[in-house]
C-alpha cells in the first residue's frame, strides 16, 4: 500500500477538506487525513485516480511545472521522454513537445530537470521576461477588460499582467509586437508606451495578476490578499484614467445635429479616445491624451463654443450663471417678438386686411416689414447666425430650418410690398406676423425648456451641496476654520456636532453617529469611533470627532461618485445611438421634403399657387423638430442616473440601464450579499459544570492571538457579552483540526471532532446537538477543558435583516432568483431556506462562478450578477449586468456597471426598477418625437387639404414645434418623482 502527501489548492475550510476525505475513502483500501493544505493518503489506488478524484470536486492538487527543453530533435526523442515520465509513479500527467514539457504530479522542478538530464537532454535557459507597458483603447466596460485578461491568461508565455480600460502592464517572454497583435485580434487597439526590465526591488510596483502560477501554492488568506492587492492596483489605474477625463461646457448647440457635429469635431483631434456630448446638459466629456486647448479650438472651428470645466464647483457656478443668462435672454427675446407678432396676428384674425391693395397699405406694411426685420436681426439673430455657421461647415441644424422658414416668410412679404404688380391679386398676402410669432413662440419654448433642463441636474446639485466650503483644522493645538481647498492630506480636522464632513478621513479621537443616508440611501445613522472611516458630505450628529484627512479634493468618495454620475449622464444607450443616426440625416431630409412640397404645390396647387407654395414649404420647415428627437434619450438618462444616485445606486454607463431593464434572472452571491459576511457565535451549549460565560472566556482567550477567520467571531462575542479575557500560554495550532493552549492552568482544546478524537475525548453526548446545528448551516466548534467535553459553539454568517424581504420583492417583480456559493450544500440550503430562495448552486469556486453564469445564459436567461466586486469579478463581467455591493470606498465603485452604496439587496430591486422606468421613459420620449414628426410634417405639407380645404398655419407649426420639446423635457422630469415599489 503506497503512501502519498499531496499538496492541495483552493481548499478554503474544513468543510472542503472533509468533502475531499469522503470522496477519497470511497476508493478501495484508501485511508486519508485531509486539511486545507495537504492530504495524507495510504491507498492501493494509482496516483492518477487520486488526482482525478480530488480534481473532480473542483480543487487543485499536486504540483504542475512547465519547463523549456533543448536537445529534442525528433518525434522519437519526444516519445522517449514521454514514456520515461509516464512510468514514474509520482507523475499524474505529462505532455511533451520538442520545446517544452508540462508535468503534473509530485515532482519538483529540480527533480524533473534531473530526470531530463538522465535521458540525455537538458532544460533550456528560460528567456528573461520583460515588462511591456501598453496604452489601450476601445475597452468600454468590465467585460472588455475581462476579455483581454482571459486571452492573456491563456498564453503560457505571459506570466503576469495588470489590465485596465486604458492601459496594460504585461510581463512576458513575447515580443511587444506579438502582444499588441494578440490584443488587436480581440477587436481593441493597443500601442507601446515603453518597455522596461522588471525590477524586483520596486516596492511601489502594482501587484500584477499571475497567469501561470505553478511554483508555489498560496494559502487561502494569501490568495485573498493577492486578489485585493490586484484590485487596488486596478483601482489606482482607474482613478488615473478618470484623471484623463476633460469636461467642457458647450455653447451654440440646439439639436441632435449639433451633437453629431461637435462629436465629430472633437473626435478629429489627435489623442482623443472617447467623447460623449450631452445635449440636455450642454456638456462634453472627453477622454484621452489630447490637450484642452486643441479640443476647444476644434469645437470653435466647428462653429460652437467650448470652455474647460476645471472642477465641479466651478462648473456648477458657471453653468448656473449661463443657464440663468440664457433663460433671461430667451424670455426677453420672446416677449419682444410676441409684442410685435400678437397684435399683427390679432389684426388678421379679427378681420384686418393682410393684403397689399393700395399705396397706403404698401407704406403701412412696409413699416411693419422694417419692424419685423429689426426683430429678426435682434431677437432672432442667433437663429440666422447659427444657420450661417452651419452652412459654412456644410451641415444643417434646427436653426437652419427656423432661419429658412422665417426668412422666406419675411422675404416673400417684402417682395409683395415692394413689387405688388408682380403677383396676382390673391397672392398679395403678407406673412410678417408668421415670422414674428414663430420667433416668439420658439424662443419662448427654448426658455421653458431651459428652465426645465436646469431641474434635470438636481441630483448632481444635491450631491455638490453635501460638501461644506470650509473645514475646522487643528494647527499647533489651535482650531482654525479654513477654506476647503486649503485642507491637505494628513491634517487633523475637528468635526463638530451637526457639521458636514469636509473630506474623507480616519477617526483618531471621539465617538459619534454619522448620517450617511445621502450617499448610501441607508436611513440609520452609523456609529463611528477610532480607526473608522468618515466620508465627505455625510453629517455628524451629536458627538465630536477629530479625524485625519486621507482623501481630499477630487479623490474623496463624494467627488468620485459625482464623476461617475456625470460620466453616466453623458453616456448613450443603444436607443440614443438609433436616435442619433436618424438625427444625422433628419434636417437635410426635411429641407428636401420642403423643396418637393413647394414644387408640387407650385405645379399642381390652386391659384394663387405661389402663396400656397410659400405657406406649405415654410410650415414644413418650422414644424419639423430635431430638438425633440435629440433631447428624447439624454434627458431621460440624465434624470434617471441622477435619481438612481439619490437611492444609493451608482451607474457607470447608460447602456447598462437599458440592458438591466431586460434582465429575467438575478444571481446572488451568498457571503456578504445575502448574509452579513461576518461570522458570529450564534449559539453556545455547555456540558457539565461550565457556564456559558466561563466557556466563552476560555474560547475567546485562546483565540485572541489567532489569525483564523473564525477567531474574530469568538473575540467579538466575548466583547458583546462583556466577559473578561485571560492570558493564554502554550498556544499551538493544529492544522485542519483546531487549537490548543492553557488558560489559568486549564488545558483548553478548541476545534472540530477530529481534534477531540486525537486527544481521546469522547463526543457522543454532543452528537445530537451537532446534527441539529449542522442542519441550520452553522459551523460547529467543540470545546474541551482538561480532557473533558465542555461545550459546543455554533458559528454562522447570519442573514441580513432585510435579505428575505428584498428577495421576496425581486420575486414579486417576476425575476428568477438564484443563490451561488462556494459553501457546502447543507450550509447553502439552510441559508436559502431562511431567505426563501428555491434555486441554489453550491460548492462553486470563484473561478467556476463565471462558467455557471454562462450556462444560465446558454439556457436563454438574461443575468444580473450581484457580488462583492472582487472575488466575484469574473462572474460580474460574464453577466449581462454586474451589480457590486459596495461600502462606499469599496473598489467595486471603479469596476462594476452598477454599484450599490448600501449593503442591501433592496438596492438591486431599486436599480432594476429604475432601469425599467428610465427605459420606458426613453421609449415614450422617442415615440412622441417620432410620431410628432411623422404626423406633423405630412400635415404641414398639406395632405389634408383635399379633405378640409385648409392648410396648417406656420404660426401653429411654430407653437407645435416649441410644445414638442417642452413635452419631451417635462416627461423626462417625471422620473424625478419616481419611487421604487416595495
């Protein structure tokens, strides 16, 4: 019977170890002792069968080495090496080529090398890897990053890598051209930044991901630390990438055609990677290496204006100033235009003559014509100036339509006044009132629209209002109130009762409760004491604190949230891109329709055909509204994203909202999502003469120096019960079983049943209690004192208070709810029963979660994956929508499509309901804009004339055009009143 010591990987707890032990002992004449690091096995089964048994459970076993070979020149050489290693009883699997060998089993790299040399060959000198630094573009989301990471991890020549949406650092034996080709084959762009040799002494280098880690197996705690370091490094890159975002305030834009023109102008600047123009906000968000000056010049050259926004406070002040000035200008111009247009229109409606039939009327209307011309070059000047700029740049916008319509009406009327004999009697009609009323009504519509648009950014405004403008710092023992911009990292800051936290920091003195509801949506105040983190914008309640400033300016969590919301508001879902593609040709098509309409009426219309031609062509130009089409989706996105932020839901991209609205299955990670993620002692049972407090004192005293994840549960339970902790001696950790030590001269054992069995302590009297507690999903810990069973502890990760209610809410929304966990089936089922979840997938390792999400997708499900954003990153990337449970400063803020600022599954339901409401609102706006233009233009062209004998007045068309934009803006603002259903 052979004996093996097999190193294990990815075995996280004793439940996993017991699962391996049970599976191994089903093999013939096999006995196994298993802990989280290794398996001691006596068996007659071959090594390959032992490996297969362990690997089938999803765990790693043994060592795997891939080594370069030299000296193998033909297939017989390869077969010779293959046969030799297959005959070795310590080898599980071997793959050999002329250039390398991969061996799985119990051999070390040195032993493999010795075996190769004994066969007459050699291990080749490995190539010195180089660090290649690449600039990336075209990666728009976490899925893109995951796609690149997957390709890099599959290449054996790549050992380490760190990937963000804008850069990649790759340690590899490949040439830089090969790596660039690999990434570009995925559909992305990559260019070489610089290539340097790796420096092992660089303490500041980011922790890279390891593509092929075969030499050493990290224990689970080290693995978790490595993953955290990787994500922190990625976070730093994300923040650096955000620093490359430039925001501009735009002027001169009026419709969707303007958006396309500005985007094209900015995109043409060298170094610009992405540009997002928001018509509703009149802003542009630009990422890349281009200078602000070059971008501003490109926008100016396109006929618009662009001003760099240095920070949110400056942008806010300037935007409010511009909006107020724009509103007042529009109101003034509208009143002036209507002051002329309304009397003229009333004159015509109440029987006054609008015809040129005498010299007196010619003089009178000539004066009116001059007044109208004065109006066009003052109140209506911007329409003509913008139309001229558009013409110079070979494009057409809404201003082009208005300028053509009002200009044609004025020009026709003026020619009639000056040369009435050129026209038949019936055609000597003037339309000065149309020019004046159209200018007045459209400008009034712009004023109302501007006022409504100013309300769409109220979510951002409220976030900005959270941050105070001053802070009280402690300098040389003296408290001084200074402007916020003077606060520097490391300064001590005094937080008085009722004051807002000015910057992010760590509490050094004092205790208080902080209201974080404005950031997380959580209504209950949170207790803060020494070493706790406080965030800018939250409100102190009764206590006084002194904290050390850690993150200031644009690095605070509040600033990052504002930046994320701003980016999301500027992003475009698929529906917006559809509207943009239509808007790009909308104005030219309308102008063509107007020309065709004029020709048809001139040829086939009744007399005076010239008059009918003018009325229909002008009405077509005026009634068409690309502005409503351009505002339809940006307004909904801006309001929806802002409203989501108010509920503690941060959205990275508007596309995610459209996708989330179609989700039918929600996959929930158990630990930290459904449960609190903090193991607690939930029950204590005693045997013999020991009391609960005595038992807890001994257990916590023994565990207080331990680093095991369950140790904190005992220490916290002791603090909560206010029991004393004593000094322990002779402490010893017994891997896979528990710990042993002395407390007050008493020998104490704390661990599983195997530990007590090893010391010959009977556990029969606890078997019934053990079975009962295990059924609840708890981990059972035995405690023995002086060789006698003293009691049992049940440790479990409790369900969050509102998890069951939130899951019932998701089901009520018609969604399938699936729980995904790496725990045992028994534990998972216990938690699922408490949470009322029907479908449970247990025993899944982190690298298998993405595969299971993919399987659900193959069955036609649209998945929303909810996890902590670190260990669940592959599954979050695989799902249609990833939602990360963040705690404010959590790294998930930088990586997920949705980040839930509060630890509650209610946030998932809120996010999905808001997505549904926003998508519905977008569709309503687009439908209204399409229907309005689809019906309005034909009616303006006169399709109803054969049935009614009348034509639509250009004045009515102007009013309809203004009303369409106001309707779209008002409908989008309804989202501000949206409240998720509970």
